[in-house]
C-alpha cells in the first residue's frame, strides 16, 4: 500500500489523471444508474398502461356479450310464442315442444358464446332447450334470498357444470323469471348459459405479459373464468392477501421479493363481476435487463472514450512541467543557474518566467551572502580583538577594589565591586537569557551603586517568589525600569523615596512589577509615553526620553509576543507602577 501511495504521489500526471477520471466517471456512472432506474420505472408504467388498455378491451368484449344475452332474455320473455307455450295446458305444451326447440336453436345459431337457452315452465310441462341436457343442477338464488327477483330483474350465477349431448361444459347462466305480460303471473324461468370456454379463450388471447394471467371473478371472489390452468375456485386461493378492490379500475402491488406482482382490476358495469389481470414483476425485469444491457454498453463505450481522452490531454498538459522538472533535476547547484526558455503564455509559462526571475535573484543573493560572509569574518576578528578590553577593564577594577580595601576606603571598594559585577553580568559573554536569581542579583548591584551616588535618597525592597529563581528570562529587563523609577520618580520628589520590586507566579505567567512612591506622571505625558512605546522603529530615535522603557518594551515584544509588553500605571504625587508578564514554559527552566 505504501508503495502504491508513493507511486501515486510522485507524479502530478497520475494525480491529475486519477482525479479527472474520478470526477468524470462517478457522475457518468450515476447518470447511467439514474437512466436505468428511470427506464425501469417507465417500463413498469408502460406495462401497467398496456395492461389496463387490454383490461378495458376485455371488459368491453365481455360487457357486449352480457348485454346481448340480457337483450335476448328480454326478447324471449316477451315473445308471444313463449308466452303462449307457458300459458297452454301441459298436453298442448308438450305438442309445441319441438317447435319451441327449433325456435331457440335458430335464435342462438350465430352466437357461439351461448351454450344453451332453456325455459323451465312453472307448470308440469317439460323444460324446453335448444340442446339435449342430460344432467344439470341450476343454482337457485331464491333459496337464500326469496325476495331477490322482487328487487332484481335477473341474476348471474357462478360457474357450474352441465352434461349435454356435446359433453360436459362449465357455464355461467343468466336467470330471470318469465311472467304473464298481462296478469304478471309467474309462468316459469328463462336460463341463458354463457359458455366458459369462450370467455377463457378470449382472456387467453389478451396477451397480458409473458407470464401473466387474467381472471373473471364475481362479487364473492368466486372465479368464473380465466386464462389459468387449472382454474382456481376462488381468488383467495392464489392471492390470499389481496385487499378489497376499489370501484372502477386501477392497480395495486401484491407480494414481496420474487413473488411480487402487479394486480390490475376493472369492474364490469353489467354485473357484480371484476376482471383481474396479474403481471409478475419478473416480466418487468426481463425488459429491464435489455435496458440495463443497453445502458451498460453505452456507459462502457463512454468510459473507454473518456479514459483515452483524459490520458491524452493530461499527457499534453503535463509535458511542459515534466520537461521543466527534468531540467531542474539536471541543474548542478554548484554551478550558476541556467535560464529556461519560455515557450507558452499560460500558467506553465508564468512559472518558467518566475523561475528565471528567481534565478537572477538567487545569483544576486549569492553574491550578497558572499560579501556578508567576508564582512562577518572581519567583524568576528574585530570582536575577538575587542574581547581583550573587558578583561582589561575587569582586571583594572579588581586592582582599584584591592587598593581601596588596602586604604580602608570601604565605600569606594563596595562601589567598585558592585560596578565590576554589574558590568560582568551585562556582558555575560553575549548570552541573551539568564535566571531570575541572576537578574535580581544584577539589579541589586545597580541599586547598591546608586545608593552610594545618592545617599539617603531612596530605599529599595525586593519580594521575589522563590519558585522563580530557577526560571529563565531575557536579561536586563528590570534594571532600566528601576533606573526610570529612580531618575523620573524619586529624584524629582523631595525627601526619601521607596522602590519595590515584586515577582510572583500567576497561573501560567511570571509577573514582574517595579513600583515607586515618586512624583508620578501627568496623564497627558503618560499617554504620550504609551503612544511612543508603540511607534514605528524609524521614529523612536527622534527622542531620548524614556529610551530605556522603549528598549525593554521592544525586546519583550520581539521575544515573547504582543501580550508581554510593558503596562504602566501612574498617579501624580503618588507614584508609578510598571509591570510585565512572561509565559512559563518548559524552556523557562535552567
């Protein structure tokens, strides 16, 4: 994995190629998937629309047959020969039976969907039919609902069998009572039977999906006909969880997973019948596989074209950069930098021009560095020579200190000793940082010297937290502050003054304070001093006032940041307090 990452990171060409391919291929694949799902959804909708169209056509055909049978029944119950046949005596009716059979046969001759037409007299006369019926058990709705025909003109039965000269048949019958047209007396009943095989053949030719089927059911869910074989008795046998269908027409999804189906339905207006069409989702998938194949082929060709074009264009775009890289790799750092020819005005050309300008600048800086090195070497020699002077000064001060002690001039001896220690700490071999303990010792030497210069003019008090003694700080920070308090505070006020030096830990900071009980500073002058502390470097040399404060403030900012600057508070006639805070870090320990 690390080798692969290294191979990838070392080449801008590979990075650009990879990122371009990802940025193009992901949207392309997403578009392909989106197109596939949209096409699948459209396929499902089209299949449903086609199925609903077929359902509408099948319903129209069935309703035409049912209306024709209903119209035929109306014609028969009002026919004078039928009325006469049912109103004569049994003996005379038997004599007219052949004539009635011929009449019924002629009536259904051109209607292949009618299995038989049978008249059952209410008298003892024999039933008459267009065909010979050996065995039949005609359903009777009045057994369960005696007043049915008082409220309904006719009744459509469920599917039931009959045995005729042509064999066994399954039929669906329209049954309606025959009454006297004058007295409305019941004369019998008319049964016109619809051949279920005709309905079955009609539904099988519907073409509702490769694996779909169509069923005709009544209001109780009993199957009247269908394109399935064998035919179920009730819709609950094949669709047990099918919810109640709404009026009119529509579609619902049934089942889950591989058994998921689309159930189309359409109510028939001529009876309480419903036409059911079932299309398995597998039929949609068969069409979707074709769409998926086309989508995959289109996306594959597009991917191949994109890869070729991306590689070609990235090769063209990165070629100048690769040439510049090879040029830079072959450049010897020990030799003068060569100029690279500019061949374009684009970003690569701008980069080359910047490189050429940088080359010229580097040459100039190299010469400057060489000159500075020569100057530094000379300065080091001078500094080495100048180191003799401090040693000579220390030796001279030590001799004066010894002579003063020999002469029993202790005041002069103390002043010379303090001055020697003061100068030795100030030089400190060029080191910029010291311990808090050494910094306090340094200002004590300074205070001792000033106490000899200005006898009985001031007292100085130190309150230092012992935890700070080993902490490291920038040196020569407190002495200028004490000098400022002495010169500008105490010496300008009559009487003996007092200076206090505090140092303590506050959270993660070392806080140092120099406070005097001197003359104080006027508000306007204090504002001017604070303003000058923040003045630009080139303007600070115009005034010598408070140079020590500015120097300490600047050194604090340079070494510790903006939060470490001096804070000055002063009240006229009361005194002045100057403080600063330094962070405590691991590097603060000596």
